[in-house]
């Protein structure tokens, strides 16, 4: 079954045009056959009329030679003594010949008989037989012999023209399909680009009126979405900025609390608030990044992540090489990988990173930790903003429930996919799939 819209349109157009052309060809050949038959019948009857007139004009002693050559003209003539009493109704050919000959001749149809198509024929076909009375009273029977190959075969050039016609139909159908589907493909690609980058250049407005209207509507929608995201980001930034000053004053005042335990708890709660504010702003920025896309070496980015972690004394290892270049926002993608590594270190004690390239030139990055994993029903919920599992993501651990959400947002902006699963050997494994281009080192 054809799944693509372009394939379906091409198939329907091609089948429809070929069916219409085939019907037209069938009707044309049928009309050609009828026209040739009518022409031959008319020409044949004219020869029969001329032969009768020649027979009537000749003296009786000179008619033998004409009777001998008549079969070559498709007519067999024999003298008869009388016309039978029982006669069929005159055929159309008999009426036509009688009208051409005039009232001086008397022509009637005789019962049809069987005759050979030609001297070498092996089959017997019916002949149409007439009786004609000449002006001198002599009576002759003549038979209209069946013709061989009444319709001439088609010339070989016809088949070349037919092939050329079919190829032209196929080319025209492909052109019409491409012209029709291409704007839809561009609109689909623009929608995909919009999902990956809200700041992607607007769709080019061109083509027919309906396409221009759709392009203008799409560009207007993109502008409104960009404006909403910017307004939300600016609002969160303003809230974060305005909260920093009172939180700083509050922290200074908490230092004056005499009870040490109460002071430590209040300061911890205030630190959690500051972390949540910062992560909330980071979440908003992850969905509205103004960083430019660049072509970068994925292996170099992963090496830098592992090197920074090892310099900080963290147990992080890297296996494999992707040998791929990807088009990405370097800082955003670095933040995405760091969030996954930090998540593995925080809740799984170590992070083992592996990278490889699949057959579709996609880079697959896997980050496995040594924790207890997650219940199956929680593997998707942890991507919800501010969602935390109390047993592993308590306030004491410092988690805000936004790290995985930010990582997935950045991944989707790069046209990738981020999933979690419980590894068969234990621990939680994050799988990050990114599209890229292979290259040789």
C-alpha cells in the first residue's frame, strides 16, 4: 500500500490518465474499424454495381470472360434460368444496389448459401446471394464473397507513438504531482523546523493564492508563538531578578537567628527556593534558546564532558566513538548531556557513557548509572516539570525535578529523542538519539 501522499497522488493521476487514454484509444479503434467496414462495403457495392452494368452492356457471347474474372473482384456470377418462388426479404445491400441500378433492373435477395472464402480456404462462411434480371431478360445470380482481413493491421509506428504517449503521460503526471505536493512538503518541513527551533526563518511566501494564504498564516502563528515564549521568559527572568534581592536580605537576616538548628533549616529552605527559581528560569530558556546552530564534533563534546567530570573527581567513563558531526547549539547540547550525567551521579553514584552510530546515521548516546532504577510507571513521569520521587529525589538531595525536563526540551529542539529504561544489568539508563552526518577521521 502506498503510504506517502505524493505516491498516492501520482498513482491516482497516472491510473486515471491511462484509463482515460485507454478508453479513448478503444473508442477510436472501434470507430476506425466501423469506418473502414463502411468504406469497404460502399466500395464493394459500387464494384458490384459496375460489374452488373458491364455485364448488361456486353453482348451475350462476350459475357463469359467477364464471368471468369468476377471472382477476383469478390463477386461470383452464374447464369440461372429462373428465380424461385420462395424468397427472403431483401437485405440492406440488395436495396442499396437496386437503388443504384434503377428501375431497369430487377434485383432480389436469394436464400444464403455456404461458399469458400477463396480457393485455398479451409473454412466455409456464409455468402450473400442476389438474383439480378438484366434488361435483356437474362437472369444471373451473384454472390458477395466474404473478404479476407477486412481491417488492415496497425502500422508499427503506431506502437512507437503509443509508447511515447505513455511516457509523456508519466512525465506529466510526475510533474503535476511534484508541483502539487511540494508546497505541502515545504509546509511540513517548516512545521518540523518550528518544533525544533522557534526562531527558524519564516516560510517563504510564494505560489498560488491558497498556498500564499497558508504560508502567511503559518508565519503569523510562528510569530505569535515566539512572542508568547519571549513574554513568558521575560516574565520569569523578571520574577527571578526581583526575588533575588529580598531573598538575599532574608538570608542575611537568617544569619542572626540564635537557634543553630532553626537557622540551618531556614537557610536550607531558602537555598532550595533559590535553586528552584534558577532551574525554572533555565527551563524557560531551554525552550527559547537564541543560540545559533553550529556544526560540531559530537565525540569532542562528549570528551569535554568526561574530562570535566574526571577533573572534579567524579566516576565518569566514555566508551565508543560516533565519528559524526551534528548541527546543534553547543552550549544547549552540553547542558543536556551534563544534566543527564549529573542525574546519574546524584542518584546512581557513577555514570558510564557509550556512543555509537546506527544505520540511519543517528548518534545514540547511552548514560547508565548504578542506582536502583525507577518503577516502570515512573519512567515517563520524571520528565514532568517539578516531578520528584520522594525516595530518591528528596529536598535533602537538592533535586528540583527540572533537570530531565530541560534535557528533553533541548533534545527535542535538536530533532532528537530522550528516553529512560531500567538496564537489565541494574541501574537506570538514559538513551539520547540525535540526527547527524557521518564523517571519516
